[in-house]
């Protein structure tokens, strides 16, 4: 161990981690933040952010993360490269290993490792995702940009139905692609999308390729798995709603997780089942998954950590 004991160690960046750092630094907790494998989190892949308060003209995701990082550093946060590869929360002092080599000890830990959206993995999908040219995993975040346009959404669960219904209020037409013969969603959600006039549901349908002009999406090529017939569907937006994977696997031996891997926090707080360990953002939130809600829980986690430290004195 090369560092003295850290009062507040923040694992992960993004709106939750940086907001926690701002509050912790202003409370003289001398926070140390490790940015993780994706500094800035999911928002670094978001081209335009128009629903975060304080940006009347919008802002790009990467630009917002640069600003949040600068604000955290302004108050004295020690921001470092690297990611946590191992933890030990069995003792009074929490142990964390960075990049399998550096061992750190901390009095409090705020976990803001987020969740990673699942994608189909098609090269064409990833191409337009990286360009910000029409591929998204968040209808609430990006649906506004496709007002009065035709879009496609892939998925069969409750989240897919919810996002399809949300898009139907903005878009001229929503085509929903379901790989199997039936939905995985609850009956009430399935009924809702089936009864929405501008949602077209295609069962037994698999996405083969996201089509475009090299810069933006123009449609998709699909396969009907029953008939074997391929077809092209015109669309300007391609939404993927096949789930998220919380980045919490390294904590499973110590923290209570739900069946899908999200960290369980005590209701109304950011406290986990381990004293002195707190969680903020999408690592615990499988419902809202918004930048503003992540930032809010980052604030809560810092305040909870501050009160924990004060009680130790």
C-alpha cells in the first residue's frame, strides 16, 4: 500500500461519481476518484444532451463530463486513471486494488460504476453508435431528436415496450422487432404497445444490418426467421432495448445484489449492506437511468458518507 488511508474513495466517474466528488471535496473529505475503464461513463458516447438542467442550448456528453471533472478538481478532488479490479470489504477499513497491483485502504467508498447497455454487436450498429448517427439505447434520452420521423426499436421485454410506447408519442411510426414468437414483457405492457396505432410489431424478426450513408442511419435489413425472407425497413433511428448490465461483478462477494446484478441500497439512502460503502447512479438504478438522477444520488452518497465519517469521530 503506497497511500495513507483515504477518507472517501469514489469508484467510477460519470454524473454520479463526479457529483459525489464535488460534494465530498467541498466537505473537506479529500476524495480520491478513479475514473474506471470508461472515464466519464455512458455519456461519453452521447452526442447531444438536451435534458440536463442548466444547458439551455444543449451540450455534448463528452463536453459535460469534461466540465464536471473540472468542477470536481477545482474543489480538490484527486482524480486518477485506472480501475478497480478487486475489493475486500470484510474489515473495518475497506481494501481496494487498482489494476491488480496498487492496494488502497479507505474509510468510506462510493460506488458509481454504472451499467453498460447491451447491444446486438453488429459492426454496422457499432459504427453508427460511435458516430452518434442514429443508434441509441435510451429512448428517453434521444427520442426527442426523432420527432415526426420513423424509427425502429429492438426488444421484447417491459423496458422495450415502455420505450416503444414513449417513442410512439414523438415519432410518426415505430417498428418493433421481436426475435421470438412472443413478448417477454408483462401482459399489460404488451397490450399497451399492441393497442398503440403507430407501433408496428414484427415477430420472428432478427436484425441483420443497420443501414446508412456512412454518417447517419437510413434503415435496417432484417430476416423473418419463419419464412427466411430478408427485407429492408426505412428508419432514421435505431433503438436497442435488450437490457443493461450493471458493472458490479467485483462487489458480489460483499454487497447484496438483485437478480440482475444491481446493488441493493437501503430505501431512502445510498447505504449498502456494508457500513461505509455507498452506491450512486446506474449501479443501483435499473428504473430511471438518467444523468440527472445519477447526479442526484451522487450528492446523496457524498452526504451519507460525510455523516458516516462524522459519526466515527
